[in-house]
C-alpha cells in the first residue's frame, strides 16, 4: 500500500510542478508567448471552455482526461485567476485520475508491464521527434525569411557642402 501511496504522491508532485510552470510562463510572458507554445486553435478552444464554465473551468478540465493540461494551465495564467485557486482546483481535479492510473499501473506485472513501459517510451520518443521536426521547420523558415528579405539599398551619391564632387556611401574615403 505504501508503494501505491508513493506513486500517487509522486504523480501529484510532478503534475503540480508542471502546471505551476505553465501557469507562470503565461502570467509573466503573456498571450503572445503562449500562442507560440500552443496552437491558436487549441488556445481558442480552451478560451471558449473557460467562458462556458467560469470559475470551475480548471477543476472541470482536470477531471476530463481528453483536455490538454498544458493548454488549461497556460490559459489560466492569462486570466485574473489567483494562483492559489488554480492550484487547489488542479489538485482536486487531478486526484481521481491519479488514483485510477496508479491502481491500474500497480496491477501490471511481468511482460505486460514491460510492454506498457516500452510503448510509453516509444510514444515519448515519437513525440520528441515530432517536436524536434516542428522546431527545425520553424528555425529553417525564419532563416529563409531573412535570406528572402530585400537587399539593403545603398544611399544615393550625395554632394559635400561647398563642392560639386559626388561622394559615395563611404564618404569618399
């Protein structure tokens, strides 16, 4: 029983740290930064969810397994919601899922446990590959935009005061 309790505590502690970081990123950097971290469509969906459910949005979202934790945390950071209320709603909403996941995980033994672990590692590596690809494409497109920019135009020849000789952009040196 102690190992199940430790698993619950560990899972909740990790969740608390992750959601707190997402909340404070949004709170300190603002919507523009959040839109770079999330898709605009996902953020708009969470925004509608918050409008529909009001103060209970975080609690309800944490109870629903298909709602992105990160998007909820980022958007909550953009609202005037107090950090303490956000964390309480997150803790209460995360508790049922933590219990279920820990219980199911505790039931896995032998080959099944190894299979589930291998699949989780595979999914994590696939997610990292997709993220790396997206970051590479964004980086490459920024570089291309810089290369495609119009060349800097040189200033036309100007005349020195008191003379009629044309001088180039380097001042005639």
